[in-house]
């Protein structure tokens, strides 16, 4: 297994960024894993709800489009630990 880092968006220059590391046999497997995880975490419209710290905000949702995560956004970081 290898660890693959994915990075989508750019919160340094834009409003939203998303990144993480997944373990997979190859880049194609990493892409499938990232897309599946985002679909499972998101609601029906792709929303992921954030919990505001107090009651002054009704809700904050971040929207994701798992099908738009591309192979170019995933790079191999290192060989992961055997499990």
C-alpha cells in the first residue's frame, strides 16, 4: 500500500480548499477511495455540514463534487505501513 495525498481547491488564495491522505495500491485506487469517501460523508446535494460554535449562525454547509476530483490532484507521498 502507498499513501496518496490529494489537494483540491486552494484556501490560501480562494475561499475553500480540501486535502487529505488515503492509502491505496495505486493512483486509480486512491481516486476511487477519495471519491467514495466524499460521497459517503456528503448529503444528498453534496453538502457537508459544519457545526458553528454558537447559536448566531443557523448553518454552514460546504459542498463537494466527488466526481470532479481528478487524478492530477492526487500524488504519491510514500509507501504506507503494511497492515
